[in-house]
């Protein structure tokens, strides 16, 4: 972290170089040594930053991401748990994925103000093309 490095360095010219490296090059090229020194002095006088902590909102956001990933992948995985034949389970899984793609496209189309059916069918087309390519490559 640049702030810690500026605080640890005893040589002002090294501190100026650390500050310049943290700045956009154009801005660093027009900053005078006196301005670098003023920045160094202000940075050394800043209070020590608090250690970052996870808040309740962070935990809830992480839970939301987990549930989103679980909800998106679990339906596609379930056929492999209940169908003994792997090829048949794969095709059922592909079908479920295409249905989910349609639903996602439809909802996105409604939300974005586009034609929901067109968006849903567009997602089905892209998903089907991907399944066909996967099958052609041996999947």
C-alpha cells in the first residue's frame, strides 16, 4: 500500500517517487518537488486507517451471490443425480439450461423494455448453438 510505504520511508525523495508512482503519469509530470513534499507531509499526518471489516451488508451480499449461483446451477445439475444414464442426463440438463436461458431472456426483455419473447428466443438460439457446438466437439 502506497500510504504505508510513504510513512515507512525516511528519505523524502523516495517518498516523492512512491507518491509519483501512485499518480497518473501526466499528473506526476507536472507536480513540483514542493507539491510532492506537501503531499508527503499531509500523508504522514493522516490518522492510521481502520482495519477493513465485513459488515452485515457484505455478508448479505455474499449470501445473495451464493443463492444466485446455487439457483442458476442446481437445476442443471439435478438430472445427473436422478438419471442413471449419463448421456440422457446430459441432454435433460441441456434442455433445462435452454429453458432457463429463455426465462432469463424473457425477464431481461421485460426489464429492459425490449420485446420479451424476442429476447427469450434469442437467448434460446445462443444456448442451442452452444449445445450444438459442444455436441459436435464430442460433448
